């Protein structure tokens, strides 16, 4: 019973391609999910600005305090979106090469 070396070599190549495709798909899905993190800060910042406008409308004399607190809160909320964006970029651009290099 002889082993066909060409068939065995082809099977190894197909397995390597399947592993690479799985890595690329996983990184793409992960990047997409990480980029969804930008939705939360957008909603939260819009809500905060709306409430700040309501507060200023009710008490115009504390406009400076409300505005500075709102800007600080929006800046802190925006970091979540930035972290998600950076994570998505790393998953799209850097991670596939690192994982594929470990395969080969």
C-alpha cells in the first residue's frame, strides 16, 4: 500500500489554507464587533448634550458649570469608541499576520 506523496502534500496545503481562512475570518468578525463599540459613545454623548441643554434652559446662570461637566463627560465617553476603533484596526491589520506567521 503506497502513499501518494502528491495527495498528502496537497492535503497539507489545503489544511494550511483552511487555517489561514479561519484566522482571517475570525479577525474580520472580531474587528467588526470591536467597531460596533462606536455606537454607544455616540448615543451617550447625544443624550448628555440634550440633557445639558435642558439644564441650561432651566437655569441659564450655571451654563459654564454644566458645559464644562458635559464636555468632560463626553471626552471620557469618547475614549470607549476610540479603544474599540484601535482594537478593530489592530485586528484587521496586525493580528492576521501574527497568527499566520505562527502557523507556518
